C-alpha cells in the first residue's frame, strides 16, 4: 500500500474512532474561561454549559448539574464557531484535478445554472473539512461558481462522519450570479450584456411565478430560461432567497444595487474589492458585503483600487460585512487569520468576530447560529488564547453539542515526516 493511501485510511480510522466514542452527546461545562457572548460583550471567568445539542446556560453563576463533564478554561477563550460565508469546501479536493471539482461551470451562451444545488455534489467526507475544523471553522456556506448564474448555495456544518442530511442546516440559502469581469465569458465580453441578461432572467422569473398555468399550457412567449431555472429564480424575485453577486469594480457594484432596486430583490455583494468606494451608497441601500481582507493586491483591472482597510471603512459607514476566505477549500482554515488582518487594518476586534460568526447568520436568516447565548445551537470553539493571533490554537470544538476530532491529514503528514527523521 502506498504511504499516501495509508495516511488517508489512518485518518479516517482515527477520527472515526473518536466519533464513535462520543456518539451520544454528553453534557459539558467549560469553566473559568473568557467567553464572547455577543458583539462588544465578554464575560471573564465564566461558564458555558452544553446540553442536548444547545447552549443550556452561559454566565458567571451557572449551576453545573452532577454528572457533567467539566473542562477547565482558565486562561482560554470561548467563541461561537467560525463561519466562512463564501467557500467551495466540500466541492473541491484538488483544484487542478478536474474530476475532483464540483459546481464549477464554464461561461458561454448556456451559462444559466439557477436550478443547480451544491448539496447535489457536496462531499461531507472531504479531506479538507477536518483541516478547516482544526482552524475553528464549524460552519460554511458552500457555493457554486462559474457562468452568469451559478446556482444555489447551502449552509452546512463541518461535523465529522455525518450524512449530508445531518450536516445541512439550510438548503438553498442563496442564489449566486456574477457581474463585471467574472461574467464577461458569459456575455460576449460585455459587462452591459451580462447585466441585460440577468435583468431579463429575473423579469422572466417574475412573469413565470405569476403565470405558471399559462406557461404549462404553452400560452406564454418564450422565456429566457428552462422551467427548472425559472422555478429557482422565482425564489429570488419572491424575496425567499437573496441574490449573491460576485463582483469587484465599484461601477459594477452600483449596477448590481440599481438592479436590485428596480426588481425589488435582496442583494449581497461578494468579493467587493472596491466596495469601500461606494460605502455610503451600500449603507443607504442596506446591501451587505462579503469580502476577503487578505486580497490586498490589484490583481486585475476590476481591483485597481483595492485597500487593506476596506472592511473597516465599510463597517464605519454602516455596511454589514462578513469576512471570508473566498472560495479556496484548503484556505478555509485561515479564516481567523483573515479576521486578524482586518483588525490590524482598523476593524474593531468585536466587529471582526461578528463578521465571522453572527453577521453571516443574520445575512442568510439563520436564527440560533453564529451566536453564543442560551438556547442557541452548541457550535463553539475553545481557543488557547486570542483566536486572531497566529500562535493560538483551536483546542476543542463542538458542533450541535457533539465534540469534534481536531486531527487532520496535515497533522498525520507532519507526524510521518517527523518520525521519519527521528534518530532510532
């Protein structure tokens, strides 16, 4: 057996054994820790009680029932589990191996994939998931990409060894489209043409949702998409799903906001490299932004005006901001590093924590997620210190009250090569 194969088998066996040992969710009390309960509020030497999959109590005078497993949190920090709100985790294993890439569509005239759901191709056993979990990320929004309309994303948890049904929190959670540079291949190289096609699609979806019977009887003009795509897009024009627009240039961002106003749909900007330039307009229109503060180079003409402190500028203007690693599956583990960089560039620590916990949950309508309060889902992390410091480790994590294995293939590789060089 090849070493690589043996490592994979060992990883699955090791984490499977850990999972089996904790199959029944037990009551746990984390005591004497610094607990961040909500934006701007933390409790020192506090206790978090986990019971029946939820946070049963949190505070400085929590009564711990007999039989509860106690964990000493002295000198440690407890937060809600981190949430990456724009990633391909579970869809991509090796970026350069086409057969391991799911939910990535090419451009061209057939660039509308609105009916596609990522859960149809999501792999809850992805080798990248334990790596992300070791970085304190307990939940993600995994997204399709490519084309003009990529399809629908889902909110999933990163619990170990679960079926797709068990990890899915909300499916679908949003419709994903592209404008600007991202959409040129789908619109004959024209930004205006991409916007025109999107406007037509949404208008036809509104017509379809009002006249389904006429459509079925073939008593309507020819519409711009298939029945299944129109069914999916109807959820956007009916206000059931937000429209996440992948776009960077300020002018294209404003075009997306104008389109949202015209058609009365909820828009979330993803990427948003130049969103800081139109921050006041976004705040006035109540349009949130998902961005990666680590993307700080003008890598294209749509990102000429990139700034390190974009997140801080947007939040100060009143824009809801979520931070993300933006797509890369193996980089989800660096979400806390991205938040730390945003803090270094002017974003407050509390706003940075909210941007990777409660803000994503609020943007997509998930109550009881991304927060650490009584009655919320017990998705939380025990850190060795400040989670935004590189020297800090995520020591323990719980998802739905279940303790999670923190080992991963990278750890096994480290141990293999460390052992290979050790003197006998």
